[in-house]
C-alpha cells in the first residue's frame, strides 16, 4: 500500500472514530456514523464555484472529511468557515491544520452573527450536510433564511441529503435546484445545488457544476 493510500485510510478511520464518539454522546445530533465517501466529497468540492470562491461556509462539517476536500480545491488566499453544533465533531474539525480554516462550535441558524463577528458581509458558497429531515420546521426555516441572506448575489448553496426534506424549506427562497445522485456513499445521498438569484423568476441555470 502506498504512503498516500495509508494516509487516506488512516484519516478515514480517525474520522470514523470521531463520528462514533459523537454519536455515543448524542445520537440525535449525528446523521450517520459513517464518514463521507470520496465520491461525495469530490462531487461537492470539485466545482468551479468552490475553486474560485473567496469565502465558503460549511454547515455541519462532521469530522472534517468534506472540509479537507474543500480546502484542497479552494484558493490559497480563501477562507473556509465551518460551523458545527456537536462539540466532539467541532473538536475533530479543529484538528485540521490549515490557516484558511475557522471552526465555530455553534448553531447554523446564527450564521449571520458568526459572519459579522469575523467581518464577512456575505459569502460565495454555503455547503450543508445538516440533515433537514431531522430538524423541527422552525429550525430548518431559520437556517435556510440565514443561508439565503449570507450568500452574495450569485452565490451557491449546496446541500447533500438522505431525504428530500430540504426542498420544503429551500424552494420558496431559491427555486428549483439541480440534483446529483451519489450512490457510492453510506447512506446514498442526493446533492442539491442552488444559485442565489434575487428576482421573482428564479431558475436553476448557471448552478455550479463539476469541472
């Protein structure tokens, strides 16, 4: 086994341990006990809207698998703000040694306050792994509202989900998404993509796509 493969395997097992630890502490806050697969993290990160972004927000980074993939694709002078409400998983993400990364242990609904604290009026992309199907309606609506207001005009919202509950909350704000199936993940997921279009005739065109 090559060094790169050993490192990747070790990283995956370490993230799995962090996720299991968080699940044992509070199963209601952890969507899955399996880290994101490379197929999922590549589908999210290998997009022009991530590569060209100045500032990206990640909601629910878990143990940091998607975080690492985003950082690999983002510009050297960019910034990634990861917001995780589980203390153990926030600690895991903080282990990533990258000066571009800010990890906040907090609520995604407080996104605007967190951005204001760090001096960012808006961001280019928001990536969310939060399971909207497990949230109370009011909490889900607050998070979508915060995401919409946090995005700069033309900004991108990406949400990877096991169920399609996110559509109930995102459609009124963003309109129809584009979707991509990620079958090689446990569990299999759908990746929903929206572009913030500030007019009454919203459309899914020009959503960021894999390149």
